[in-house]
C-alpha cells in the first residue's frame, strides 16, 4: 500500500505543478471595455479573490457603517434597525448589531438589480418587504473576477468568463464563491473561523441576474484554511 500511496502522491504533486504552469502561462485577457460592456463607471465596483473596491477605494464587510459611509457617502434611508439603504444606487448594507451606532460592523453588502417579491404575500408583508428594498435598482454592471456581471445577463455567460469559481450546490438559484485566498490577518473581522463569500442570485426563471452580495460566513469543519499548517497566516488575533 505504501508504494501505491507514494505513486498517487507524486501524481497529485505533478498535477498541481501542471495546473500552476498552465495558470501562469495562460494568454492575458484583453482589458474590459467598460463603456461597451455597460459597466457603471459612476459607481464602479470591482471584485477579485483578494480585493473589493468602489471607485478605486477598498472596502469589505466587517468595516463599520461609519467607515463605509466615508467611502459610499451617507446612507439615504434606515429601513429598520440594522438595515441601511442607498436608494439612488440600489445598495443595501446589513448590520447584526441593530443599535445604529457608527461603530457597528457591517455583515452584509448587497447590490440589487431586481428583487422579486412573491404575489401571494399579504399586503402587510409585501409592504414590509418593499420597505427593506431600494427604491431604485443598480444600473449597469459590475466587475467580478475579471468579468462583467449585471442585469440582462445569463449566469452561464458570466461563469465562462470569470476567473473565480462559483458553485450553486445545493441551491440552484444561488451561486457562491468562498474567498479562502483573502489575507484575513488584515481583514476587519474578529472571529478566527470567519471568511468572506460572494453570492450571485439568479432571477426565479433562471434567465437574469437578481443581485450580488458579499457576506461574512463561518467555516465548517475542515474547510480551508480552518485547519492545517496554513491556518495561522489567515486569521486575526481573537477578540475577547
């Protein structure tokens, strides 16, 4: 068994080296023509596996609502405690802390192109949900993993071009990308098992894009780099 394991180990090492070689020697993609592709340049969002920027300024969940208001401008509406909305942009930020204080950290940031509300909801519930949605939707597209994303697109067209890996298992309408390569020693999140996730929501008919959001998630058992020798370089110091 030892010799078989040794052979399999060498094969695995060779495959990893081959993958790295191919990644390093892939032809460079031409830069995105923002105007042609319909990217919103007034509100320019660019997301990679290690950065998030708005008009060139870095931001991320875990920053306080006060810090994010310095980047995005003051929020336009407090829909309810913990839900801050920029109606003119189509942006929602959510806090687990409902105090409303500027020092409270943001746990979720959502860019909305279209939010579908179920017709069978009661008038009261529909009113409640509409209050939690932007009065206007985000116009144009954003850049995610080197590819444009936005309304009027099919998810398959995006997945063919992005350099990030999204998975919709087990939710057919939700595509997730876990950001395990982020340098979490410099991230404003304070629990050692936390990490960032990008999520894309398809429209209910599957033919359009509904929204894009960035969340703080918690690692499950065995998710990298939660365990193993690489663990320490990704984590913040615990906050008591």
